[in-house]
C-alpha cells in the first residue's frame, strides 16, 4: 500500500468524472489496471525464473538455492529499511530500473487519459514495469524458484496477494493511499519486511 499508493491515486483520479462519482463504477477500471499489472509481473517472473534455471545448471542445486535465498533475505532487509525511511540504499536499485522505464513510459503516456477498461489494461501493463524495490525483492524470489514456470507462479501469487488492497485504495480515489503513506504506517511495514528477511536468513542456518 505504501509503495503503490501514489500510483493508484493518480490512476483513479485520472478516470472520467462519471466513474469517479461511484466507487462501484470504478471496479471495472481497477480490475483492468490490475489485470495488466499482473500480466507484466508474470512475464517478469518467468524471465527471472528462467535465469534461475540457468544458474542451477552451473551450480549444485543445494548451493544455488542457498546463494539465492541469502540474496533474497538481505534484499528484504534492505527493502524494509528503505520503506521505513532508515536507509535509502535501494534508491540506487530503483534508479537502475529507470533506464528501462524511460523506454516503456512514453507508450503508457499515449494511453492517457483512460476512458475505457481496455485502455486501463494497457496502462496496467506499463504500471507493472514501474521501478519498485518491493517488486524487485519478489523477482529475486522468482529467480530462486529455479524455473520459468515457478517464477511466473511466484509473481502471480504476489500480484493476487496485493490485488484486494490496491482495488480498495483505487475505489477510495486515493484517500486510503495517503493515509497509508503516513510515517508510522511505513515504519511498521518496514519492520515487518525486515522480520521476513531475518526469518529467511535464519532458515539458512
């Protein structure tokens, strides 16, 4: 919620006024945005899972999984520090992602303003490639899954898990998004993600 709240608010407030008047009228658009986002996540997950499969050909399975899980645990801790506002190292990672984003973003701009759910699917496809530390941490887990199919499954689960919150925020036209970006909320979210990272590293011991 804290990471994507601003995007959801922008997309919701950019809808025609007729749709914004009723939360129910926005449901088809919110579903369309998230359908596009999910497709992009699944494609990225398949790509990263394929990379993981190649890695398994070069290293023994046990060693490769330990290396990838270690990387995932460290990345989650860094992500928690980033969301909580304690250490912004992941800014550098997101800046690297902006190189791809500069290529993709003009295509999304051509789809605005959104007037139909079909356009919203297209915008969602672009949204799925917005540089985001949270998505990057999940893509690392997709790599550690060891196959393109499993990597796609990891990202599908991630997309479906975030779906309810994003749709609710979208229907509230960004009100919830602003509340959930409060410093205390972000710090609690950061601590939770750090805890997941610590548990992941502890499993390796």
